[in-house]
């Protein structure tokens, strides 16, 4: 993600491992849009783009949809891939609210959806089998 957001290769961003943090000196699109007077918001579900990795730079709002109650232990044992946080639908709902408020103004909105990846964590849903 660091290379995608900066346009630089990993050696230039300093992010060469999954747990590296993007430098404050990196210039991200949200910073450019913010400095140009745009409202900026980022709504994400992937923990690897969490703010403490540096991806929140330039966003007025950078957030993950809230969890509306984690399933009980029995449900988690039967389905270890059950979602604990908000869903992609929650991301879209939050984005819709952002657009309701700022839709007539200049804005930059980043949405990071994850449902497309969920099947990879649940062998029963694998499209081409489990091997």
C-alpha cells in the first residue's frame, strides 16, 4: 500500500516489510487534496492500513467502521472467520453519510473494502476447492 499511495518503490518509501511504518515525510494523495481545500476522509477495514502505519496522513477523518457487537464464544468456535468489525456495507454507509454532508463541496474519499477477501479465510467458501 505504501508504494501505491506514494508512487515510490519500497526502497524509497522505507516500507519493505508488513510491519514497517510510512514516514511522515511521505507525501500522500490525501495531503495534496487537503492542502488544495478538499474535505478528506478514509474509511477502511484492513488492519494493514491502520493509521499507526502512517496511512492517515492528510485525512480529516480516517476511521474503521465500528463493531456492533462481537459474536459470542460459541459462534466464534464454530466459525473462526466470523467478522468482528464493521462490514463493507458499513464502510459504504459511512461513505454515503460523508457524501451527504460534503457532496456539494470538493472532496476526496478513500474506501478500503475487504469482503472480496473474506472467502480466502473460510475453506467452505473457496471457489476452486480447499487444496
